[in-house]
């Protein structure tokens, strides 16, 4: 499996300590998200793929102790929600991934079912 980031990278990006086990779980999730969109992540991934991987990894780092905020004396800290709450790739990230691997733009087709009229 390609290595997109390490525990030290996530610690530096998030400003919070990240254990090797947590980093491995986040890495596996990020690789699965990206692979589901573009196929297997290539060795020596393009810069666009790496950038999206780092964004997802940083967002998935849990706040210390699972708290949303902490106050000590006159100082307080509020932690943003993290990716484990069902986050994933947004539209802009999908487009960047596809462009990074030369696949153009992702698309989806939505069908609209017309309302059924009752006979009179």
C-alpha cells in the first residue's frame, strides 16, 4: 500500500498528537476513500492526490480526549468537527483527484420521476 502520510505528518498538520495506530486507521480510511473514486492509488502519487489525502487525513484527526472544547483558566480551545463523523470527499476534492490522474471530471446522473397523475 502506498504511504500518503505518517503519524508525524498528521501531528504537524493538526497540531495535536496522533498515535501510530490512529494514523494507520486514518490512512487506511483515506486510501479507501480515494481508491473508491479513482481506482488504486499509484505509487508516487501525483501532487493533487497527495494534497487531497492530507486534507482528509487532517480532518479525520480526533480532538484530544474526544472533547469539542476545553477551558483552563483564562485560556480556551475549540476543536473543529473531524472526518470520522461520516465525512469524505466533497465535489471539489473529487474533481481535483480526477484531474490529478488525468481522468477529466467525475459526473453523476440523477433521474427525476415525474409525478403520477390520478385519473379523473
